[in-house]
C-alpha cells in the first residue's frame, strides 16, 4: 500500500485525481493500493454518487454562503 498525502490546489482537482485512480484500478492499471489523505484549502460540500442532494443537503444555506457543491463518483 502506498500512502499519498499531497493535496492539489482545489477540491475539484483532488476529486478528479481520485476518480482517475479509481478508473485505473478498475482497468487493472494500478500496481498497489493507495491510501490518500488530503486537506482542502477551502470549504466545500461533497456528496457521494448515491446521495439525494435535495434531501441530504441544505442547498439554500450553502448557496447563500457561496460554498461549492461537488459530487464524487464513489
């Protein structure tokens, strides 16, 4: 297992990297497991693929606060 602790510039870039690694793993392109720990530099809300945004997120509050909402693929 490889530990990866580098954080990219934005939450979107960090989520995109994880999605790319997931795609590689599904295609058999990774030689090892990856444990990733990263720390965002800004506030955001991330929901999973199966999340029901309207039910699980207070959209009016995050929009009023200017907090980005993102969905991850897993």
